[in-house]
C-alpha cells in the first residue's frame, strides 16, 4: 500500500567554490552596471541614450537570478518566484527616484537654450525663500486637518445607514453617488457652474436674499473653504462605506450584551463601538490622507491656486511650476522635499496610531 508523502525541499550541499562563484557573478555584474551608469552620468556625450545602462541592468538581473541558484540550490530556485516582484519594485521606485534626484539638483528650464545644468543647492535656497511654496504647505496642513471633520460626518452617516431606517438601501446608493464622479467633473459642475459669481444658481439665490456680491472664490478664506467642501463632498462617501463595512462586522452579541448591562446609546458607542472601530477608522483616515496629499485637480480647474495662492496645495503649485514656468529642476526639488515630508509625517502617524490602538492593561 503506497502512502502519499509530502515533498520537502532540503538544503543542498553547496560547495564553497560554487558559492563564491555566485557571489562573484553578482558583484561583477553590479560593478558593470555602476560603471556604465556613472559613465553615462558624468560624460556629456554618453547621456544621449540610456540604452547601455538598461542593457547593463538587464544583465545584472540575469546574473542575480543565476547566482541565487548557484549559492542556494533548491532554495535559490524557490527564491526565483519572488524575484519578479522585487525587480519590479526596484525598477518602478528606486530608479525613478534616483533620476528625480539627479534632476532636482539642476537648473533645467525647458524654455532656456542652455538646457540642463548642475546648480548644486541653489534650488534648495530658492525653495527656502519662496513664500508661495510655504503658503502651499500651510494650506496642506489645513486641508489635512479637515479630514477630522470629514471623518466625523462619515462616521455619523455610517451609523445612520447601519440603523433600521426606511429606504436604507436607497440612501446607501444615493450617498455613494459623489464618489462615482471624477473630481474634475465635480469642479466643473459645482465650482465653475453652480458657484459661478455672475450666472451661477447659488450666486443668484444669494443676491435675491440680500447678498450684494456673492463671490465664493474672491475672498481667500472663503475660497479655501469652498475647495475643502467640494473635496469633502467627493470623498466623504469613501470613508463612509469603509466605516459602514466595519460597523456591520461588529458582532451583534456584543452590543446586545451592553444593552442588557444597562448601557445607554452613548455609552454603547463610546465603550463598545468606537474602540472596536479603531482599526477601520485608522485605515480610513490614512487612505483619506493619501488622497488629500494629492489634491490638485479641483484647485487647478476652479481657482488655479488663487486668489494670490490662497487655495494652492503643494501638488497644484508644483504642477503650475512645471506647466506655467517650465521649471523642471526647481519643480522636481519641491516634489522631492514634499516626498520627504510625507514619509516623515506618515511614520509619525503610524507610530502614534499603533500606540493609540495598543491594548491597555
């Protein structure tokens, strides 16, 4: 009687010579890649085509895969299955980041005849003295803090839609409609049409009730508030649907036990629902922050950063630095600094979130 046996991959007996050969193949191919890339960077005539670096990179990838089998045998063959994902991450993240850094330290204006020139830290000094960039960063702080208000509204809507109300399915679909619209469509339908100062229906209604000059985008504070409202109207349904899914995943037995113990609705929410919803809430807020940090389309279409940069986000400001001023080098430096700020901010946010959700004994 034959028995089914599980095939177990054991460690091969790899000779030291074979292991050293695999390691040597990796380093030699990497040295060739580094040498070709340095040659194309520092030799002006060699930078016309980056194909030599691409071919050297493909050679390094091939040698890396061969070296895995030489050094680890059967275990190396298993590692080959994860190599495509690793190589894809390196190709799509690491190399564009290096290319962006190489542009960030240059004076490269597309309208200039001289082309790309290395200028050291001049872009950083210009950024430090640029009041419009710091104004855009300040606006991003306010735009990000507005997520707390969006979260409260989304949580309230999720609680309502999770309760036993009439036409609950209809309201769930109706509240999701803004999420189905593109932010560009929202900016044109609301910002350019309904809120238009001369012929917009809301402006006409404002004049009828006694508002002499209903300009929604003429005052800096009003314009910034309108951008927040349009962006919130688009993405609150996204947070709402995530919170609603979290509420429906809470076991009914826990809430019924709280009611049996005499808990009021507020105590039930504070002691049972909200603590259980913390992981979902943190996830929803984090994803919402990611979308908020990319806020640009509504601003570009409605105000173009005006009046006087009052509604600018960092992304819209960098976009106009590229499009209007053709300043590629300076715009790339702003983007790199913004990336560093995002990484630091998200690291702090994740540490605080993990500490907040840690059980207290």
